[in-house]
C-alpha cells in the first residue's frame, strides 16, 4: 500500500488540450492540499497524462511506468494514468502494468482526488466515465498560468475521420457554455494572462443554444480589458464560417495565425479519410482567409501513407503544400489505431515508403517555414515575452505569427514589447528591442494593426526616433 501523497507531478503528452487538462489536474490536487514537487525532486504521486493519437505516443506510457516503478534510490510513487490512453485501454493498463494505481479518463479527471484517496486506502482506482461537461463545473478556480493561457471551449468530435481515435477517447462533440468561458477568461486575465488560446479538438465547431459561434466568443473576449491577444486551435475546414473569417479582418486582438489541417492533397484519399473537404474547397478557404487578413500565417497537419495512398496521390499532397505556402506545419506517418476503420483497410503502405514520403514532405514544409521566417526580417512588430532564453538577459517571446523570437531585453516575462526582427532560422528569429513605434502611435497590437495598410499587413519598417 502506498501512503497518501503530499507532492505530485503531472506529465502531459500530446496536444494542447492535454496541457490544459494537466494544468487543471494540478489545480485540483493543490486544492486538496498537495503541492507540486520541485524541479528534479521525486514526487509522491505521478500523473501521466497520455496521448493515444499514434501508436508511438501510446506505447511511451508503458516505458514511463516501468521507469517510475523502478525509481532508483526510493519507493515507487503512486502512479496515475490519465488522458486518452486511459480512456482507450482502461482496466487493461493495470493488467499490463501492475505498478499503476489509478486510471482516469479525460472526462472524469475531476474525480482524481477521490481516486487518490481510494488508492491510498489500498484499492486500485479506475474511472473512465464520460459524463458530458460535468467535469468543468467540478473543477476549482483557475490559478496563475503565465502570459499565454490555454482555455478549453469545446471537446470531443463527431467527425469520425477513419484514421482517428479522438471520437472514441474524447467522446461526442460538446461546447462549454458562453458565460463559463468568459468567466474563466476573466479569471485568467486577472492572474496575469495577456494571451488566451481557445482550445478544442474542432474549436471552430463551438456553438451554443443561442446560435452563437466561435467568432462571437472571440468578439466577447476582445472586449475584455487587459487581454492583448487571442488565438484558437485546432480548426476543421468544414467549420470555417464566414463570421470567423471576418473576425480575422475585424478583431484587433485576434492574432494572424490559422492552424487548418488538410491531411492530404488527394480527393480520393480525403474521401477515404472521411474528411468533408476536397483539396479545392480547402484552397478556397485559404484564399478567403487571406483576403480577410493578408499577413496570416497558415499552418496545417498532414498524414502520409494513409492506406492505399499511391505515389500520384502523395504528389497531390506536395502540390497542395506548394499552393498554400505554409508558415508552419505538423506532418505524421499514418499510424493504424485499434478500432478505427482505416486500421482494417487493405493496402497498408509499407514503412519505408512512408519514411521516404515523410522526408520529402518535411523538406518542402521546412523550406516554406524558413522562407516565411526570413521574410519577417526587417519588420517591427510586437512580442509577448513568455520564458527565459539560454543566455543571461535573454527572453523568448512569440510574434503575432507564433514565431519564437529571442531578445536581449530588460523587460519582464509577460510584457508586450516592440521588436525589430533582425535574423531568422528555420525554428526561431532574433529580435532587437525597438525603442520607438511610428511617431504619434502607442505600443502594442493596436498600433501595429492601425498603421498597416492591407497590402502590407506583416509589420512595418520602424521609423527611428
Ligand atoms: N481535429 C483536427 C482536424 O480534424 O484536423 C485534428 C486533431 S488530431 C488530434 C491532430 C492530428 O493528428 C490530425 O490532424 C492528424 O494529422 C494527426 N492524426 C490523427 N490520427 C492519426 C493517425 N492515426 N496517424 C497519424 N496521424 C494522425
Ligand atoms: Fe480526429 Fe480531427 Fe477528424 Fe475529429 S475531425 S476525427 S479530431 S482528425
């Protein structure tokens, strides 16, 4: 029997929604009187907040459990497996890894404190229930999250792409109520957040009973004093409404960045994936978004080697990459997931073919990302400082286009500062603190947006004082 834990560590893997859930589990445990274990210290309770999206991610949990169970020089901690592996594998987890004390799914983690008590009393504790939305009402108040804070507004998915486990692990698509989201945003701002990132598996599918959509939510957040930036992720092409596209033209705090996964450039593959868009309809959306916000940084997700994908179909993916010109992207080899229709399809693509396709795709996306960063050099823009850099006096912040920028500065984390972008690499840029904005203008995003003419919306050259 393991004693009641006094310290904990939450390790989150996978998507930003897991990061949000991990923060909320930490808040729950703190509300119970436990404290986060210090850097490098052994925690009494370790929560592995897992990801099931690809096989590699799902298998990683078992090596982590093995390491924890044989912790050198100390007793094994109480081990909780949370997240999508917990939901998908349930009671199978302690059967395969008997060191596990608690299994808790993503819709049941509000019960974590009770499960910890049950485990401390000597029982093994399991909860993979899926009560819609009840967890949010049962969570304690938000605590300080740093300058950029995640806020989950929508969960689950009804789209059933044939390769994807999300509809099974996260359940049906649900939207949190408007008022609860705005209240949580206010609490985050009161605790120092300058940026809020609205999260959902299909965040742009957010709706409420009054027929409000994500654009209405964004406009409500835009009105909150103290908030400087709004982002949202991940979107589905099928839910990219005219109102949301218009918000990119009209809402000053909405950052010029859109993550819109396409997955493939081949219409046959998209159909087999059960995606509701074609390559052409996706390109039309990008065109409309760029008309609304010409400087927008477009990012996407890709899967190579979906069952039956031919060379020509893969070339169609390279063609859509060339047509869109991405600022950033995530690309994956197809991973068959148990229980999904694609896992049963004939003609699984051999591993070496997938490897070769992924390399070619990533080379192309990497060139585009570097070109996007290089095209930013010479611009003056605003930077939200988020964390320390490696060198003394250096901080790392995010540009409006979600680029990481290194800056030597006397400013503090959480400050929004003016910066000249002076050099660029594939993954980050270097900036120089900009002493002034254009004459007569204040600092910050408002100044940036006002002074840019629509043809030149990616920042501007700074006028020296
Ligand atoms: N809802 C978003 C959408 O529809 O585009 C994506 C959310 S999903 C959690 C994140 C990404 O994981 C997907 O866009 C897809 O590229 C990738 N993914 C999902 N299932 C996968 C699988 N079986 N194999 C490889 N990649 C996968
Ligand atoms: Fe998965 Fe996204 Fe498709 Fe839903 S829409 S099934 S989350 S890839």
